[in-house]
């Protein structure tokens, strides 16, 4: 297979390395007896998944969208930083590289906002600032159970911004925009408060998650496009299931409040990261991978396999969490990881050489 932009492959590879190593570390955190390079390695799970994998990929995608060579410094810095974490270099230099990469993403959004000053670009730029702030807090020694909410806000705000861009097609009214801003404010208030009162802050944050789930579910064009066929319908189904998990995560956070580890923490985080964030990735992968690589992607109904498995395995894991059923939690988590591998296999095997005519990615509307 030929790709038009092979020079972007090393950056993509750094993100994938973080994903695979982060999953491995996650299995160790879940209690599976997997071999690890050194003690304490499993604590890298969260940073590798969020800043190493998702941060690098989002920065790469935005660098491609901006089209300026300097912008590639952002994914390069986060990618090298997370490779450093894996290799076991002292923590601080690797963390600072990741902070620098996230500041790079803020700069990318600065340039994008200059071109298109609009609510959706300001929203996504705000997401990048929250990510950089979270990485900075991690650097100065805040515990991961606090930093993780900044990382969640980064992903949610970025995704909400992207969907807002498309929701313009749905003619979001002034009142709906005001509600969107109010919900963003609640999310931000939760972040600020949790530094002082962990429990109250998490509950406020959870209200923001649940509110945004309702808002996105109500205003996203996926509600219309789900009635279409093929890739467009697949994307819409992913998006709608993702919003349901986002709501569930918010309800968990409101119910459990500030919990620094254990089943409730696991359920709240992974309803968000797996149920919501990965559903968004499943939805956008058939568009983003071809755009980043300069390749074509064949849509196949087989894509529903990884989407359905994600739902089923997440239900098993969360049932294990909720019922104190350790085996269910462990097996569900292992199957979650297997589902993500299946997604990678399905995605890579659907890539084809660049088209001579406009690709499926260019034609997809949501
Ligand atoms: C697919 C398999 C996964 C497994 C087996 C797994 C496992 C775990 C476990 C056991 C914990 C600790 C929960 C506790 O304290 O009881 C955890 C925390 C966490 N996970 Fe995952 N996870 C997975 C997927 C993900 C994904 C896809 C993401 C992000 C995209 C993610 C991000 C995080 C973060 C940020 C934390 C909190 C970090 C910390 O407290 O150290 N996980 N994960």
C-alpha cells in the first residue's frame, strides 16, 4: 500500500507505541500478571494513554489541518516525551517535553483561531489550554487522580468543539450556544473546585459531563445522519453510543464523588475513556487516518464488530466494578484491550493506496 505522506508515519508510530505500552501497563494495573520492564511501570498507564497516545494524535491531526511545518513540533515533543517515559529516562525531562508539546498545541490553535475566530475554534483552543495546564500540574507533582480530570476536560472540550463545528449544520440557536457555554463553565468550575475540595469538585465536574452528554446528544447531526447508510450511519451510531457513556460517566462521578482509586474510580474513568472517547475515535478514524496518511479507507460493515465488542466488554467491566465482582472487572478490562487491538486491525486492513477520485473520507459528512 502507498501512502502520500510517509513522513508523518514516525509521529503516528510514536502515538501507537504509547497506546500499546499504555494498554499493557493498564492490564498490570488491573492485576494481570504481565511482565513489566521495571517496578512502578504500571503507573504510566494514564499518562501514556492520554498525553502519549491521544495528545500526540490530536496534535498531529491539528498540525496537518494547519499545514505549517512548525506545527509538527507539538506531536514530536509529546511523542518523544512519552517514548522517554517508556524507556525509563528520569521522569521530569519526559514530563516537560510533554508539557512543551501541549503548549505547542495551544500555539496551533492560536494560529487556527486567527484564521477562523468562531465558537468552535475557541472551544478547541480552550481544550488545549486545559491539557497544557493538566500536564503542568502533573509536572509539579499533583497526584494523577486529580490531574486525570484536567485530561478528561481536555478530551471532552476538544471533541465538543469538533462536533460544534459540524453542529453548525443543525443551526444551533443562540439559547443553545448559551447553554453550551454554561455547561463548559460548570466543567471548569468542577476543575477549579477539586483542587480545594476533591469530593465537591468531582460532583460538579460530573454534572458538567452529564449536561454536555445531553447537549451533544440533542444537537449533534448524528441524530439525523443515523438514518443514512454505510459509513455515515456507522459514525452516527458511534457518536450516539459515546454520548450515552459520557452521561453514564457523569452520573458515576456525581454519585461516587472524589474517590482516588478502586472500582468506582475505574468505572467513572473508563465509561469516559473507553465508552465515550474511543467511540469518538472509532467514528472519526475512517476520516482521520486517511487524511493524516494520504491514503484511502474502505468502509466495511465489519467495523461494527469493534463497536459492539466495546459496548459488551465495557458492560462486563463496569458490572464487575459495580458488583464488587473482581473477575468480571479483570476479564472485562482484558477484553477491552483486545477490542482496541481488533479496532486497529480492522482499521489498518481497510486502508488502501490514495484514490484517483475523492476518497470516502472526503465525502463523509459527519
Ligand atoms: C483497555 C484497557 C484498559 C485497562 C485494562 C485499564 C486499566 C486501568 C486501571 C486498572 C486503572 C486504575 C483504576 C483503579 O484505581 O482501580 C486505570 C486508570 C486510568 N486509566 Fe485505564 N485502562 C484501560 C483503558 C484506558 C484508556 C483507553 C484510557 C484513556 C484513553 C485510560 C486512561 C486511564 C487513566 C487516565 C487512569 C487514571 C490514572 C491513574 O490514576 O493512575 N485507560 N486504568
